DNA sequence: AATAAACCCTATCGGTTTGATGGGAGTTTA
DNA sequence: TAAACTCCCATCAAACCGATAGGGTTTATT
C-alpha cells in the first residue's frame, strides 16, 4: 500500500509517519484495558498502515516510551501509560520533530538563524513563535484518549 | 552563501524560500514610498539573500501580484499594494503552499486522505483543522506592514 | 546606434528527507 | 523443535530544497 504513489506530495508538518503513528496509537489506546498485547499485523490492519513501515514506527514509539513490546509467540504491543495522560504534541514531536515552523522559533529545539541580522530579536522569529504557541496550544490540549474517543465517535456514526 | 551547509535540515513549514521572501518584502515595503524601484542586488544586500535565489523568489512574487518590476537600466522591484493590506498568510501560501499541516485539513487546497477509513470525518483531520485555524488566525492577523514595522523596531534597538 | 545595467527564464545540480520494503537475527511460547 | 512474534540492519525510488549557471530580453543613457 503505497500512498505516495496516489496523491501529489505536499510539503507538510504532519508526515505520513506521524499520521500512521497516531492511528496506530489510537488502536492500541482502544485496547488499553486488555491483558494481552496486540500483534503488529493486527495493528496494521486496523489502522490501515503498511506492515513494515508500522514496524519502524512502533519501534520508534517504544524507544520514546509510549508503548512496550513483548517478543515471541503471543507477543505484540501495548500502551505503557494511560492514553489520557499522553499529549498529542508529544507524539508528534517524537515522530516528526519540533512543532515550530522554523528552528529559531522552537522552544524544545531552538537554533538561531545563521543568516539573520539579529537572531535574538527578529520579526519573523517573533511571528513564528506566535504560530508555534498557537499550534502547541491545540496539540498540548489534546490527549491520545481524546483523539481515540473522537475517532470512535466518528466510526459509530459513519461506516 | 549556502545556509543548508551550516545548519542541520529540519522539516519545517516555513522554508528558506519563504523566509527570504518575507525579508525581501520587508525591504521593499520600507521603500514603498519611493518613486524609483529598488534593483535586485540592493534588495539582496539589505535582506541577506543570495542574489540568484532572490531572483527566482521575486519572479514568483511578481507572478502572484505582490510586486511589480521595471526592466532595463534603473529598473528594479517595487510593491504593487499597500503593505498594510497584504496578509503574511498570503505571502507564505504563495511561496510555500497551504498553511494546513496536512492536505485533508486545508481550506484552500483540500484533498482527502486516500488511506483514511472515513476521509470526511476523521479525528486527525479534526485536530489538524484546529491547528490550521490557529495558524491562520496568527498569520491572517499580521500584515506585511506589521512585520516590517516590527523589524524596523528591532533594528532600532540592537544592530 | 552602441553600451551597460537590469530583469526574465529555463535548466540543472547535490544533498537530504520521506515513504516504504527485504531479509535475517533474536526471543518466547507451545 | 516449530511457530509466531519482535528487532534491526540496509537499501531503494521519488520528491523536495536550496542554490546556481547561463543565456535571452528590455530599457536608459551616452
């Protein structure tokens, strides 16, 4: 299932990787109460994510501490924390990097523009920091549980 | 002056092209009252933008109607409109494309996710539309005149 | 009319990221 | 031992990004 072959590429903040990751985590969040981990092929099927790509994504999410894995037969993935305590912003930061549209406007990964006249106090930086803050406000205020609930509600109405 | 050789690449919403474009437009906005157009090398120098790259950017901005050019000796670029009536969001859209972090959340360039279970009503789409709206609110609410004034003020203090 | 200064425009380049896959090694349970 | 998993390396094509080369065209001045 190659998606990039179907749609024209658009430079964007949310990569395919992060989108897949969010969908996968929604699936795992829904399974949060279960005792058994969910095998990767099950997650891939439910979240509509290519199996091998998901493998890389879940590996990444495990290293960032969002999920844990059990190997061998009857193995799979499960959440490590309550989905209500995981901010969407942290997931996206883990998979896609900083939220800010430009490094000099980032709080978590600040880097000055080397081609800027006065990198500490630049009009573009000011503006982009406002953008960053607005984005972070939305994404900090939404938890994985919120997202999963929203998706469950949408699915209940339509297909 | 190659910047990409100095800093690690970070996927970002505001490309170097848009950043350069905004800086160049600030320079032209400051010159907005003058009768003569500003030659490109002068813009390049004041905005710290590579000459040839700026050429491509100004061409783009001209095609989008933000600036006009006069050819031949004593030629150059000048604003077509009052900088106070140009939204920063429109400049960024012209140079970088849609503001939305993902095509399905865009108002100006909507495209459904082809790998989405129900593309019309998806939790991620909802959330990303909120992000888009928050971003647009900041960028729609700031004009080129605002940006240029902010930069002028910063320069008056430092540098 | 010659010349210089400026914009116009296409084509191209290297480097990097992105999305995606293959293949095998390791691990656990039955 | 076999089956069913995860782990992790290496690799790939396509796209994009930043930047530049090198002509062609237009205009003002002399």
